C-alpha cells in the first residue's frame, strides 16, 4: 500500500456514506476545514488502527469492531486479533468459529462471522490484499456503504463522505443549526456531506477523520464541550443560542434478562470449550428453559453455533 493509513472513527454502524467526485467549485465547508483538521492534528487519539503499520486490513478490522462498541472495549480485542491474524489470509485459513471465539465479549458476534467472510473473499478474489476500489469493497460480504467508504477513505486516502453518527451530529449543529440529526440519515444530510467535502482528495480523507473525532470527543451527544471546539465561533447552533431539540429518542439498551444476555452466556461456554459441548452444560447457563432454547435456536440460525448429533454443540467449522 503506497498511501499511509488514514485515521478511523471511534465507532459507527453502516449508515450511508457516498463517494463525491470533485466539482471544480470551492466547497462551502472551506471555513470549517482548516480549524477542524488543525485541531485533529493536535488532539487526535493515538489508536493502533490509525498507525501506518495497521494497513487497510487493520482499518477494516477496527471498523467491524467499532460498530456499536466503544473504543476502550475494542482495543484489547483488536490487538489480540491483529497479532493472531495480521493479514486477511491468516483469518481466512481458520474456521469461522475461531473468529467467534476470538471476538470474546465485544457483543453482536455476527460481526465476527461477517469479518471472516470478508477475509475469505479478499483472499480468494484479491490475492489477500484489501481492495482500494470502493465498488470492490462494497462487493465484499459483510461490507455496507459506511464500511466501504471508511476503508477507502481512512486506509487509502480517497475522497468519500463518510457519514456516521458523530459526523451527522457535527454537521447538524455547525451547519444546519439543530441540536441533533434525524433518527435516520436523510438525503439532505448526504447532500450536505458531499457539499462540505474538500476538493483535494487527501484533504477530504483527513476531513472525514477529523470531523468524526470532533464529534466523538468534543461535539458529543450530551455535555458538549463548546469551549474546546475549534469551530465554536462558526457553529450555527451555538450562534442561535443552542436551542434545545428533542432529537432522536435515546432509549437505554436493556441487557439483563434479555435473549441477548442468554445468547452471550451460551456463547461464552462454547468459546471456552475445546470440543463439542453437551446440551446439559448449556442448560446450566440460564434457568428459564423456553428462553434458553429460543436463544440457542437463534444462535444456530445465525450460523454462530453448529448442532451435532447426540445433543452436542460447537462453534462453526465451516
């Protein structure tokens, strides 16, 4: 890879970034670019997937892990993952169940299966190298619009509008003048993100990373730190007196007593086992048999658990 690795966001879901060809016109976000990028140069966190040695594979792994998961939980798992599987082919050579095992307690373990599937496709279709082309990235299994644009931008320095929750919040406040963006990404937000992109490809990639970091560290959903914001003097929401807006409903995610908790306990037993696990061992993890059976059936349906004869279960081998 000839282009140094560009910084990655702190976490996001596949929301809907878009590529944006240069138009030849000065971007309306020009007054915002330098302050935000200069701030990022000084305050960006030193994260392992932001280092040049991480490469495109390191960026991709981080993007999968950071979806709906905070950085502090991702860091140890990421380090162990990259030490064990430094290239896509290393992961592709292992059964998918090993990816689920190594995923540990990050949550949403189907991400591990999708990352394994992407590694297999990269190995088979692209000689083991993460492709730089956005369309080829998007064609990989488990890769959505957000991840394709993020990898192309952060790993290869390309010009894409990488629109995650943090960026949407920064743009909503600084440009649109509202406290929160809509619940779902709108066409207007995508149009704004394209319009705000710097014309220069490398600067655009830096802008994508910097605006994400600003939303993660300063322009946060709650208790925003306007006194530390490099564009506070330009922020439309602040200049309007920071009018309160109901914004998206932020429901706390209940975990205790849910099927998610049961699934997690079942997977924990299977991850720690060195061979097939009998049904009786799984029955010990949860007292309510109907919910336990439902959770186990869901794991099997999702391809995270493989049933065997005689009431045995294991992580998937294929």
